[in-house]
C-alpha cells in the first residue's frame, strides 16, 4: 500500500507533477504503455488476457485541494486564494508548505483579543487570512516565494485508534493507492488506469481521458464525505467510517446506472466485502464528466469514506480502504463476461 507515501506528496490542482512522477515509477513494471497528455493526466495501459476487444478505464484523480499565493504584503506575509472547495473556518493556525521547496509557514489572522464583537460572530473570510513564513519584510519574502506558488497543508500520515489513519490529501490519494495495488490483478478486458488532474477545480483532466480512451466502461475510485458525528442526523451522515466501500446511486454530478450500482453491491455481499450506499447526493467526482463523454460511458464510483474531507487533515478507516480495493479486484474479474455492458442497458 502506497497511501502513506502518496499523501506526503504535494499535488494541489494544477501542480500534480510530484504525484504523477511517483505513480509513473511504481506503475511502470506493470504497464504495456504509459502516456502523459498535455494537461498532465497519466494513462497506464494494460492488455487483457482475453479477446473481448473491450476496455475498462479505472480512474482516480491525483490532485488535492490547497491554496495559491496571490500577493505578498509589505510586511512579508502571503495572501492567498483557495484551490478547490475549502471552508475558511478550518484554516486558522494550520501549518503549510509553500512552493516547490516546501517552505514552512502557518496560516494566521488577527488575534481574537483584537476582534470586534461583530467580527467574532462571523466566520473568517479568505481575504482576512495570510500565511506567515517568518519573513521580516516584503523583500525577504519575495526572495523565497513568488506569486502563483502553490501552498500545501503540512499534515503527516499518522495511524491511530482502531485501524484509522489521519492525513492530508486522502481525497484522492486513497483512490490512487488502490489503483496501484490492483495493477497486478489479471483481467480479460484491456485496462487503462487514468490518474487524472484538476478534479477539484472542475473535473478537467477526466474529460481528456474519457475522450482519449473511449472505454466501454469506467470505474472511478474516490474518497467521499463521511459525517458519522454526534451532531449529524443519521440520514445525513452520508457514509460511516468502518462501514465498508461506499457505492453511489447519485451525487451532484451523476445519476448512476441503477443496475450497475446494484450489481456492485451484490458482488460485495457475495464476496463478504463490507459495503454501504452513500446516503446523500452531495459532492461529485470524475464520473460526472466521464459518463457523458465519447457518446456516453457506463460509469460507476466506489469510494473510501473520509471524515473532515477537504480540510488540512482527514480521517479514514483501513477497513474501508481494503474493502474498496477488494471490490475493485472482484469487479475486474466480473468484466470477464463479454456481454456485461449490454446487461445494464
């Protein structure tokens, strides 16, 4: 499992190079061919063991949410914009790494003692936050940082509790790690492992991959919302940590093929793999653009539930991670049936 190494890498949307290079190196021994397109998507091709002439695309995005430097103040602080969906309320006092060298910094705002009563009632806005890199003035800051440098959260991969892990970027290095784990599995169909870019800023990379590959079927591996917390009503928890692989019926970008979803769930039960349905229609993933590309592609999504998603640190269960991996392997065997695509029409 490469989850620890992958979450340690910096790969904010638009700057996935380090993640791509790592995956390319690990995937090379199992690849019949490797391509990197103009946007930076990584495509790993494998010939199938059969002669069906069909292609399965397995997809996981490499990018993570983060920040980007937009201005340097006269005092040497860095103003920034968000890259992807981030709640400003979770940012204050968080450690970050800036630029290619990973310069240490911390996100700050005006001290609570100096906030007015009205300011204390409001959530902080991005425009009121800054990154402190310890520079004494603008000149020193500019010698180390440039406008447009990416900012990554500095959160280590730490196992804790009963089989849980906390780390940054599990959305979606978890999916990337699963794809690397299953590459050794045989499959009668040809496979293309699509490691996509810029999912967090508009599903951009997946559009190119779907048009390039034109698969008969696609399986998206993701991390998804988990809110099994004390203040959340049960019907709004979306998923539960430790409940197994999460299969989506619908979300903000896709209404999935019902027969396909039900077959995935049935396969999990038949193979004693922990499984759950995602209960809410929130969020979205690369399936949103894949299923309407190239004339329409039969697409499903399997996700690892993640608490505190899109924040400096998320929490997942290794039980769920293993369930997603096992279900992906089982599905790769299921597609040995040449008539599978028409079964779901």
